C-alpha cells in the first residue's frame, strides 16, 4: 500500500487535495473541503460527506455546479456531526443547506445529529437520502438499501439546480426525484484492503465474483464463477431494470470500484449499451470511470436513472470540480 | 477526593450494595478505554466478518479522546463524567457507534442528574434510560444482533441484584452472555444486515464492545473477579 501510516491516510490525502486543487479550501485539521467562493450569495449550498475510501466521492465533487462542501470521515466510517455543522456554517448564504446522505446507519445518525445542531445555529437544513442499491432486498429486515452510484447523479443534478438559484425546497425535491428514479447493482472481482487491517476484508478466491456488493468491502449476497463482461452486463442491467421505475431515457453510470482498468470498464459499457438496446431502453447520456470507489476493489457497478427533460438539462449544466468538469 | 471511591452504601441488612462516586465513574471510563485498547484487534476481527473491519479502531479513537478529556478534570459528578464522555464519543468516533455509544452515555449521565454518589438501583434506572434512547435512535430491538442484546440484559441484571453486593459483576456477566447469544442471530440493523443469513454464526461486534463497557464498570466497582464467563 502506498501510504505512510494507516492513522494519517485521510489527512495525507487532504493535504494532497489542497496541493492539487488550489481552487478549493481544504481544512486538514477539521476535515473539510469547501468551495473557495463559499458562501455564494443567493444560492442554496449542498453539503455531503461519508467515509473515506470512495474517492473521488465526495471531495472530488466540490466546486461550482455540484457540492459546496464535503466532509470526509475515516476510511469507511461516516464523518462526525462537528464536521457537518462546521461545513454548513461555512457555506450557508442564508438560503439554506441541503445534506446529501448515503443510506448507511452511521451516515444517517451523524447527519441527523448535525442537522439538529445546525438548525440550533439558525441554519435551514434539508436532507436527501440516497438509497439506490437493488442488491439489498428485504428492506424491512435490514438497514435498508445502500446509497451507491446514484449519489453522483443526486449531487450533480441537485447541485446544478442550486447553482441556478432554485430555493431549498426545490433543490431538495429534485434530489429526491433523482434518487427515486435511480437504481444500482455492483459486482466485485476482488476483496478490498483497508489501511487499518492491511489484508483483504473478505475472502474471494480468484475465478469467482461476488454479486450485489456494497462499497465498503461488505461481502455481497451471492457468489458465482467468473463470467464474461457480456454475461455480467446481462445480469447487472436486468437486476437494475427489474426494479427501476418505468419511464423514458436513462442516464447510465458505469462505475469502477477502484482497481478495474478503464479498458475493461469501456468494454463493459459497450455490453451495458447492448443489453439496454435489447431491452428497448433508450440511453440519454453515459458516464464511465472510477467515481464511487471502494479502495482497491476490482469490480464495477451499473447505475441507471430515468431522466426527464428537466433532469437532463440539469445534468448537462456546467460543472467545475476536480472529478467532473464540463460546460461553461 | 483522595478517599477510596468505592465503599458500601447505607447499610441495609448484613451486606449492602456498592455505591460509586465521581472518581469511580472516572475509573469506569479509564477501564473502558483500556479494555477497548486491549481488545481493539478482536473487535476489528469480529467486524471484518460481518461489517467493515473498523469497530476496534473507531472505539479506540473515541475512548482515547474520552480519557484525555476526563484527565483535564472538568466533570465533577458521576452524571457529568458520563455526559462529557458521551459528547466526546459523538465528536470523535463517527460511524454508527459514535452516535449510539455517545447517546448511551450522555442520556445515562443526564438521568443521573447531579447525584454525588450512585448505587446499582439508581444506575440501573439511568442506564435503562440511556439504553432506551439507543433503541430509539437506531431503531433496533433485542434480537436484532446489536449492542442492545448485551445492554438490555445487563440493565435488568443490575436492577435485579441492586440490593446486594455483586450487582455490577452480575450486569457484566449478563452483558457477556448477551453478546455470546448474538452468534446464531441474523442481523436486522446496521451494515451486517445486508448479509442476510450470512450474518449468522458470528458474534456481533457492537454487543461485544458493550460487554466490555459493562466489564469495565464491574472492574471500577471492585467486582471484576466476581462474575464468570467474561473474556479472559
């Protein structure tokens, strides 16, 4: 592992983000990455955060058109309420703050506590919970669906609405619409190594893959012998479509988990398009790359989002962050 | 200060329950920090099986901060010690265990009010309030394979044994037993719940750390050797 010591990986990475991105304000001690021009007059501000290890999520999505601030926690551990309250205070222009929260028990509890504390300080806070992972089935008996790839769609699209000057209720409603219109399914070809543990967090023999994995090295629900990219696309796209609300064209995210080469991800993207074509689902936009990762895990996830014209327009709107940058 | 922190309470009958003062509560938190330090690797191993392999590291970070804060000396009652410890955990741990353990200690501390000395009966009542708050925050109940499976039986045991000696040891023992009983359970809350039936056959890391907290209480009360079934 390319680290100094496990205890400083998050702080070390934050110092690196500061070095590489002078357009961001990085507070290493308090673990915050903030848009340099925050608070932006007359604009709602998006704040997100979560455990580290999913880079570029969330710090790489800070900038005009997306997040106003990100709060990185320890590796695979949600940040603490103090970080979110500090972030909210740094970016609030008086028009309110939207917390984008992935649905994991820790993230939900800490953001809830932070929302209460921020409101005590006079900051208006709304919250969008992201829970797009179809691999978690019996939600009644679990912590509910996990937030994975759709987080990128929510942060980009709601962020664009905020940049245009939409009020908090509208930005929140768009965020919720994006989440409700999105579903994901993930596959691991290898386990994941956390710096603290130094070894694989579950045991996955070569020649097997794990279906329905999350992004924290939590094992999935089913193990199968290795299959081809095309077979895997059939399986993943069908799992997503089975649960995706009906509607028009889709945004497609083919997301790498960290250790799968782009060559393979693009090959998989072609297969995903083939399956969608066979199922009669038109594709509006496609994004391929490592965006919501799981440290050194090999594998990928597919996220589809039914996008109406308004969502598509907001998706195409300019964005300027370390990891997503287009338009202007 | 300076006097022994643990002493028999107002004598009722021949043998009476142990009453704890502020120093004893400080020792409880220090013992918890030491236990978490000692068992961090074990907790992380349990967490790797059904979670994400960080429970030991997270609690160690939190209780180290608690110990450092208490050394500054601000807390001057049993309730204040626990409230301060709870706030530190919320500010330093993250994950689910930060808010859950933080709420447990903070609510227990608040329920103790400004009492200068606390016996098992009063602690059982306060801890019961803390445990109820944890259940409310996390939405879990006994049998869901969480820390509640150790905490609830511990509170009940503490209340049952409140009138005599050995109450804290009984609570620690009940917590350890409760933690062991999570092995066959299927997780319904937290990250382990994603595994469905594959969560069966593993001891819950949260219930295990909760048992450590109760064992630290027995240790601080001078009853460490009276319980059985604790991890050696």
